């Protein structure tokens, strides 16, 4: 794979994350500055922007060390930290329950246990308010879901083209998408944007919790309308190429905004119970390999800890990603 000079520079750490500062031209309402702490603190208390990018259906053995199909991803290991023991807590279930887990540290609620990949509906949604973005919004933390292939400021409850609702956890919570989930529900629409808007929004500066889902042709899932179809190697290659195009702006952002962190997480594995996970940002130990046992509960717990909101009963005893940080 060929890289632009910018990508090559980023991967070679041409600019020092420890000495970088925030964008002085950040738009009004953006994050407004670099880490003001002294020295290379790197503490989790300074993380105020979290980017989560989920990918699909690959085990760690299919990604780690595969420099043929995933050269860009593997090149990130020296820049960030990756986990060798990230376990799938729902190995017998499809994507949707895993995405609900990323939002609530469970797929089982008093009114609904999610076990399928059905679109959001009155019966396939939950009235539970115990989920992450509900906490964040109540605490004044901004959040937005960027979904590739949707229309900005609509609530994408229905699969359409290469966008699939099962990879957008927020639409399954009735306090977001409505008692009967609807494309016009205001709260949901206010927090959903097309990924086509992301580059402009990022350039203006942002803070809070940002969940980014590529379409099925770019997230290693594949589909009938994708050039890669359902071929495993081709879908890894397609996801890796998408990251090679999209990640440089995110990496540059974490270089100039020390308070930002990027988390690359997979929903489930195909061949074993271990799935890939990478963290990148100025607070992350470069080149670090973690043998800590994680599940998707660690994602929820870490975000809660970083933003200072309580943990749920479901993730109260979960480890966090603290060992990945400086």
C-alpha cells in the first residue's frame, strides 16, 4: 500500500505528541485547548475526547502480524498500544448484541435481551436508561454518532444500502430513538451525522464522545454490494485501506490535542474468542502490548472513568484501559 507523505510522517512520529499543542483556530464550542498539565502527565483525567471506531468479525490472529492484508493497521502498533487478550463475551451471538454491550456493558435488559441483528423497532428496543450516552449527556458531555451512508440529522433506525442499523447501538434505546423508534425522533437526529461531515467537524475541533461506524464495505464486514463481497482477506484489505485514508487526520488531531484518544475495537471474532483492540493518542504508551484480559465492558468502564460518570452495576468490577496509558 502506498502512503502519502503525511501518513509516512505520522507513522514516523515526525511531530512529537508530547510537545504538541491544540489548534488555536478551533471553532467556537470546540474543545478549546491542549493539556495544560505540566510535563508528560498522560493521566486519564486529562482525556476529554474519545473516538471509538468499531470493526467487524475478525479475530486477533487475522489482524495481528498480517502485513499482507492489514499493513496499515500493523504499522500503527509502534505508535499505539494493542491488546492480546481482548475476549468476546458473546461468542455465540451476532453483531447487534455486541454493539449494545459497547453502550451499556450488557445485552440483557428487563424488557429486552438482544440476540439478533434486527433493525430497531418497538419490540426490538429497550426502555432502559442505563447506557453510556445517557450518562454523558446528563453530565454535559457532548456525544455524536457518525455513520457512513446515512443522512445527517435523521435517526437511522433502518438498514439502508451499506449502512446497517445493527452497528449503531444508540438507535436501540427508546430514550434516544423514541418509544416507537422513528427516523424523525429529535434527540436521535440531533446526535447522528453522516460520516461525510466528519472531516469538516474535526477540523473545527471537537470534544466529548465520538462513535464512528464505517459502512459494511469499509469495516471488514463485507456484503452483497461490496467489491470485497464476503471474502475474508479482501474485507480485511478494504478496511485497512479505509483506515489508511481516514486515520491520518485523526492521528494528526491527537498530536495537536493531547486530551484526545482513539480506540479501534472489533465486535466479535471469527476463529477464536480473542479479538483485536488498539488505542492511540498522546496518553497511550507507544509500542505497548497489553496482556490484560479485557471485554467490551472495559470500553464502557474506561469512558465512564475518563468522563467522571458512575459505572453501571454491569461493569462495576471491570478493568479499565488504564494500563495502556502513560
